[in-house]
């Protein structure tokens, strides 16, 4: 039996900026029939101290408790930029003591330490990539060194020509007018006595979405960085990004880069050694200039970084007929292809990514919309070359490759699965092959949409944090991935976009060109994520952090209702099957024609008040709990009066969604529940065992059927293979979930 310890939900996290991190632990191995009686936590500065049973920073003593989640550190003040070790001993009810292996956490800028580095870059010229370098000399050994880099762009940090760590697509996307994240790196083993060099390659990322059609950025590829050197004698030195010794160039191999369109990389323009000491700079290198600081609050990026989490082999290679070849990875996913190739200098290899292919094996870009999703690599010639993107990612199963002189070997290409490196925590299997594939599709879909925030899609020119999607996705996601830190960051994005005067939140967060303010009232994910995270992990802090902002949002909804029925809802039960969707009106998108949007919005207003009452109770806010329960009662009455046809025992237009949502929320009078359930069943049979529900109520209708004794009917819907159904997607080759 093993004890695995987590700090802030992560293993060996780097960059914690709080004074009271939380510890959790889980048991692995045979723990059947046993429970924890007590625990002891030791925190020290060396492993040797903990092995001797000495917690020099904190020794909790043996605490009589079954608690094993979110236990707060209560020791001495934590110094910035230091690594601390943790050891947990759990005493089981049978008297057995189980000890964890020693793990660690590393602080970022703690104790509110100010950010002192300048924001630097080149002048505002239109370039897609900037390269920055600085040389420095170490005259005595370093025992611990860290780097902290803040930038609204994607960048790659190197020390003496070596990448700082295995993360990619740093830093996580935020609205930099409100929040700017810095990432933390331990770089001790990258340094040496004598001359050293820092290198930062800075691409566009999300910040430069004002890019032109050809993917050229707008000269805002800037950064701010702080480096901490702790010497063997205990003294410390800080190196900042400033106007002393930092140089930049825009002449390099990254010709263009775009989140949506892809990269163009010319290996013939590489500058070997540019990020190493002793490099001779030519006239293209210039001194940096100081920029205005980014206006957002600088915060530590305390969430799992994006990494290549899995590598997939090519399943098949097809000839497309025009001299190109198409790779099939057998699975739709988010990431890119790593290529190993050799050839003549100047040869251009073009990779076009897509989820679908035509009959002639050429890729079908229909689901990409305006995103070109194309990487172009130009060979430098000579020995075998390896290329993979730095500043873009794609959603794809197929890749069409142009420029090859002969049929490629499948082993020359690797599918790199790229997402936030969150742990898998759940699994499901049964004896039905289709349901197992459906579950696989669900897991791959969620994983493909974790890139520092939960997005709606990884392939087209969107990839945004839509709150309506997450309203019904977050609970399933929590069962499959460890997401508290990623969700905590995204909730900050939502708060950053919230109206200061009105309290209105936005449809997407970070808030850019898609979605509206105010958000559709179906955006109850803002409340459900704190609540469900609390249910899964006992995490009170996530409720505390968001309570006031959630209260302001619910207050906005109340003010914008007439007699507790909401005045608006843009989307409602979005993206129902074609027969129940308004596809003809300009701007309507996929609004349901059979379920009123305000029914959905008002139902979620009720749900919000119920959730606020529950969270107020957790926080010990009795008056708030009473208030929100009373508000929920008033909404219930208004909802019934507006939408319920008591004589006919159905809601609104008698659609599946219109009846399902009140059933799910518990709004249907107890005496009428069987009758309303019968209406749902009749409509399913009327549509020949198919759903007419959209993104939201497709989740609820299955739960309502299971919860009300209709398991067989729910099972038939889950295993249906004709359109519209999940099985129809699978029968047509889907390995992820389609939007509709």
C-alpha cells in the first residue's frame, strides 16, 4: 500500500505564491476495508531532515482525523524561490502506519514580493517572432537557480542552448489587461561556472490575434523576466530583464506563426548558438527597448503546464493522387506532428491538418472554417532534421503532406498529443463495445480541449472558453481529470471579464471577439464549477474566491427579469438536431425552434439560486442561504406560471428539452412528475427513439430517465446508431464528440 502526496493538487509543483499551500494524499494498492485514523505532515528544507523525522518548517504532529484532502500548511513563513520537501504518515484504523515517499513543492514570488523586472522587447515592427539573448558570468557555484517569465505571448526559454523544461505553449492564455501570468522554472542544472546565456524565443500566441491574414504579428512580442541565483554560500542574486545586456533580432527561422493558421519555419535561417555564451552577433541584433508594463496584475501560473502528454504512431499512409500523402493517426486529437526528414536544402514540406478526408484521401477542411491549420518546414539540407511546432497547435486525425520525393515511412512521423498535463482520475468500461467507444470519445474530446482553460474545440478558428458548454461538461470532466487548478485559473478569467458596475459575465472567457456581454443565463458553469469541485475535493477555497462574483452575477440576472422570468437568452438549448434548429436566420446559429430560450435561461436562474444557497451554507452564511432559497421559491412560481400547461401536463411547446429541464431541476409538482415523464417518453417514441435535445438537455434527459425508472429507454438512446445519436457519430468513424 502506497501513499501518494499532492500539493495544491499537483505532484512537485513549481511557482506556488501562497503562504498556506494545501496538501492531499491518496492511497494506492490494497486498502480494502481500512480507513485513516490519523495523519502527520512534515515539511522541511532537506530530505535528510524528513528521514530523521524532523519537520523544520512544520510538524503537524499526529492529528486524529480521517481528512486527506486540502489540509492547509500551518508552518513557518515560506521564502520565495525555494524548494521544500514534504512527507506524510497516515495511521490506519488497524494500527498500520503508511509513509509516503518524500515529495516537494517550490515557491515562486511569495509574501507579496513585488515584480521588479522591466518589460522589454523590440520596437513595434511587424514580425512573427523575436529572439532575445543575454550573457552573464557565474564566478561561484550555484546550488539553486530559478527563472520567472511573464509574457502575454507564447515563448520558449533556453539556458545555454537547452530548453528550461518540457512545457510547451507557455504561458497560459489570459486577458492581459487584467491578469498576466508568470511561469516558474528550476534551472539549476542548466547553469555552469563561467559564461552563461539566457535565450527567449517569443512568438505570437493568443495575445496577437490581431494578426494579418498571412500570420504576421504586430510587434508586441514582449516579456518580463526575473532570474534568481542562490550560491553555495547561501547568498542570493537577482538578474532582471532590463536595458543592460539584452539584445534582440527578428531575423530567424520562424517566418510566421499563428494559433489558427500554423507555422512557417525555415531551417536554413537558423542561427546555431544564438542562445549560448560566446555567440558573435551580427548587425541584425539590436539593443532592446523598454515597453510599458502590461496593465494586468502579475500572478503565478499555478496550474499544470501544457506538455506533449502522449505520442501516437501513424496507423496508415494514403496516396492522395497529386503527389502528396495523407497520414491517418486513427484518433482525432489536439497537438501536432513531429517529423524526421532529410533532403535537399530549400525543400518545402507542407503539412495540412484536418479531422476529415475526402474519398481521394485529400484532407477535408470543412470543420476548420477560416483556420488554415498548415505548417510549412523548409529543410536546411544535410543530416536528418527533426521539426515540431512551437507556437501553434491543431485539432486533427489526418495530415496531408506535400513536398516529399517518395512515399514516406510511417516511422518518420509522430503524432504529439498536446494538452494541459492534468492527471487522469477516472475510468469506465462495460460489455457494450459502442458505449466503451462513446466513453473513449468523451475522454479524448475533453482532453483535446484542455489548454490552460477548457475550450469548445481545438481545430477551427475559435478554441474559446464557452461558459454554456462547460455548464454540462464540468462534472463529467471532473470525474475523468484532476482539474481544480485549471478551473481555478479559468474562474479568474471569468471574474476578469465580469462587468465592474453590472456584475454581468461574458459568454467566453478570456473575452475576445466571440460571445456577448451579458452572457447567456445558461452560463451556470460559473457556479457549478466551484460547487462540483467542492463536492469532489472538499475545496472550500474555490467557493470563497468566487462567492462575491457569483452573487453579483445572480443579482444581475434578477435585475434583468420581469417578475422572475428572464428577459433574454441568446442560445438556450443550443445545437439541437437539424429538424429542431433555426439554421436559416442570419446570426441565429443553432438556436432551438422547439424549446424557448427564456425557459432555459429562467430555469438556470432558479438553479443559480439553489446553488448559491448551498454554497452560502458551506460558508456559514445563514442569511444568504435563507435569501437565496426564498428567491428560488419565487422563480419556481414564476416559471410554473409562465411555462407550465397544467391541464395538459407539459411545459412550453411540449418538447423533450422543455419537459426534461424542469424535471431535472425538481420544478415539476410532485403529483405531475409521472405525467410529464410520460410526455418525454411519448416524444422520444414519436421521433422513433431519437433525441430532439441540444447541447444542454441531451445530458439532462439521460439523467432524468435513469432517475425515474426508465433505464431501458435511456440505454436505447445511448446505444442508438441512427441520426441523430451518439452512436451515429461512432458509426461514421468519429473518435471524438461532434458539436451537434
